[in-house]
């Protein structure tokens, strides 16, 4: 039986990717795309790659009843509308930060509070590589943040193998593309201002730290840089493990990363091989739901890498992956796109 799906906030970058994925998904029928700004306009008016899609934007206040509602809206919108979203859909898959943390106190600390805290315990965090428990049949799915996703995928094998303990020092440096700022990203994301930069924009206190601590049990120093690319997030994590006896060697790392990801369909290990791209690279996964992870060791330090397309694996692709699991579908359904090479700004 075909499942029905709608996208709220469909005029943004993540919303457009959801439309692209769901319109070609073998199990979902895309029935509605909402946007106040572009109401009655065709989807192709905003997303030129989807000009052949016979769908117009509608008012988000008039939601059709569907099996799956994907919310690609700014922070605060889903928590304000969660009751109407759940009235319209069996499952809400939320791409914002509104349901990623598990307590009202955490939102008081990291955000500006929460207006619907009674729904937090009903939400299931969804970065499937961290665990699939609770996803099947979930009514609220909280899709992970892009920078948190890249960082956690880099670090998870070290945590799982006991090589990295909660008190160990971790310094994570992220390089991210302009699409992270969204379709209305403002002057800082405009091409003339973004061109050629390596600009720190969250030197300390990035909100995704809360996600990482909650999911991996790690406290870390976390800095994000805006760089001159459109798609992509690359995490370089400097770790100083004390969990292992003696120095962590390359063989230990190969074993840890293979154990963590050998059965994961969307993770590939790239760690110092031949060719030009010897470590994880956003260009290699642009347009896909793939993540590349890798590592290097230097005495007592382990450097863990991950690269993703922030609009796909960091947003829309991850959300569709989680929806597949929530509805008991083949988890790779609609997500088998391969990357391109060569490619310009990813």
C-alpha cells in the first residue's frame, strides 16, 4: 500500500531536497508541499530542478491528512504547531531542533525554552547509525542536526570500542557550506560575502554540542567555520583517548570503525588510501545520503574525520532514512543516489 507524505516548509533547501526524494520514492506518494510565501506557485518556480513535478505550494494552515508529515521549518515552528501536525499525520518527521533534546531544562540552557515540553518524551531521536530502537511506529521523529551528524559519525566508533571515554578531551572543528544558512540565510551567506572565506561563526557554545553530549555522552570543544562551498559539512575531531591501554594504533582504529559501520548502508570508510581523495571529502558525497568517515593516529592523539552533504545526510536524506525505518520499509528506499565526479562547489 502506498503511503502518503507532505512537506511543510517546502520552499527551503531541505524542503526542496525532501520534495526531490519523496517524488521519486517507491513507497511514498507526495501529495502536498506548503509555503506561505509561495502559495499557489508551482514547486518548479522555487526549485528549478523540479519543474516537471506537477505540484503547487499550499498554505501550511490547510494540511491534508497523510501518513507522514515532514517539517523542514525553522526552529520554533514545529513546537508551536505540533498538535495540528499530529492531527494531520500518523508520523511527524521534524528536521528542526525542536524535539532533539529530551528535557525542557536542556532547551532552557541551549535554546530559548520550549513551548510544548509535554511532547518531548514522545519524540525519538533519529540518526539511524546511532541506533534504530524506537523508530518503528514512532509518532514524532526528531532528525539529527547536520553538524552534530558529521561529528557523531566521526566519533561513534571510538566511543563504541571504549577508546574514548566521557572525560577524554575532544576538539571538533567543522567546515560547512553556505546552504547551512538556509534559503533566507542573509548577508553572511550571500555569494560575494561567502566567496573565499574561512570564517568562524560559532567559536564556542554551538547548540549542536547539546545533541552530541546527549547521544554520545561526550563533552567537547566545538567550533564551526563557514567556507567557500555550497553543500557539505566536514568534521575534523582531535581526540586524546585514555580508554585504551597504551597508544591507540592503526589496527585498533580499523577494527573499531569496521565494527561500527560494516553493516551500515550509508557509511563508507576512507582512511588514508591512494588517489587524490585520501580522507573524507564533502565533494565525494554531494547529492547523496552517504557519509564518509576516516581517521589518523599520531601517538596519543587520534584524529577522526567525517564528511556529509549537509542538505542530504545532514537533513532531508537522513529524515527519509528515518521515515523508512518508522514505517517498516526497506531503509535504503529512495536513497540510492550515487555522487558525481568531477563536481564544482559541492
